[in-house]
């Protein structure tokens, strides 16, 4: 009984920790309604095991709960990355995939082909589908699953206050538009134009 209570406490703590770091990421990236947040998770790593060896849907459920709490408030679109056996395809709502013009692919993730996190998320969404790739506005990686291939350019690291969920290493990133131009380029709007700024125009 004592062990069960300890495990329940750990699982509850997992949901709270995930909620905390998702809030930090959303704040850092100014995430808003309908923007994409890619989430990669190894539940095996959370449990202190090697990635792909000991995942559980129970752990996935706690992580999902933390994500969903913040999603309900902000309205971002969570996109859950599958494991390498499904080529790191992603689980998301079909309506969002169609709105973004993403290529839908045919598979249903299960723990042994897709991963526990993707398998669990697929079964929670109203109308789930799998897409081949996204260019997300921000991302969070719990357990070194490598989400970089699904982030927009340019990725900017965000340091979470909680560096590990369970035993899994956490990394996060937001994205920004590419900065173009050279020595003359300006990247923030200023009110008015000084004579110095307007001198020597390029056209």
C-alpha cells in the first residue's frame, strides 16, 4: 500500500512538473491560439530506463494531463511525436492538420510502434490523425527524443526551471523568424525616423 501511494504521488508530481514547464515555454515563446507545439516524450526515460525499452501509458497519461491543462487555457495545438518506428510522424487533431495543409499518413500508433505517449494521445483526441511532418512554433523534448526536425526555423533554446521529468532530461525551444539583411538591417520598429537613419537610402 505504501509503495502504491508513493507511485501515485510521483505520477501526480509528473503532471504538475509538465504543466510548469509547458507554461514556461508558452510564456517564452508567446504561444497563442492555434500555434503548434511539438512534444516528444520517452516514457521509458522518465522511468529511468533506456529509451524504447520500458514505456507505459500510465506515465504518458500524466504527461498528457499536464500538457492539456495549459492547452485548455491558451489554445495552442499539441502535436505528439511518434518514435522512429513510425519515422517520427506526429499525432494531432485532423481539423488542425487540414487547416495547416499537412500531409496525413496512414498508421495508428501503439506503444511498440509509435511509443506510449503518441499511442495515448491518439486515443484522447476527438478526431486524431498522423501527419508526416510539421513546422512547429515551439517544442519540448522529454527524454532526448530529438524534435528538431519538426521545428520552424530559427530555433531558440529555452532553459526550463525543471531540468528533468522523472529521470528524463528536458530540453525546450521556441522559434523566431529568420533575420535578414546585413550591417544596415534593423530588427525592431522605432517610432519616427531620424535624419541619420534616412540618409543614404538604398534606392
